[in-house]
C-alpha cells in the first residue's frame, strides 16, 4: 500500500521501525527506521526521513545522510515482495 516514490515507517515483527519505499511498481526498498545518531525513530518528511530527536535527515531510497548529526547512512534491510506482503529476507 505504499505509493511509488512515497515512504512509510512500519514496525517489524521484532518491534523495530523499518522504512519502506517503492522505487517503481515492482520494487520495494527497505532500510532501518532508526537514526544512526542515537537510534531515535524516524518519520517521513517531504519524501525523506527525519529524526525528531536531533534533526538528522536521510535520503530515500538509499538512506544517505542529508543533514547530521547522524554519522552513518541508514542500514539497508533485504526484503522481498510476496503477493501484497513485504517480507524480510
């Protein structure tokens, strides 16, 4: 249910936030939904991911740091699409 070009943050079965985006009709990209600075949960903001704790901003779909204080990009998470479900690989 993620529109192409949009990003959502969902909670995984292990209670960790995961950011999901669709780059086209068949491709889903996933990355950690937690800031690499102090592990605060991220929220979508204008097509990117924003940390409300200290203002870090991450690019979607690659998780690159746009604005610190985050020291590292968001780690990718391998997923596959099975029907209408996104499943961690």
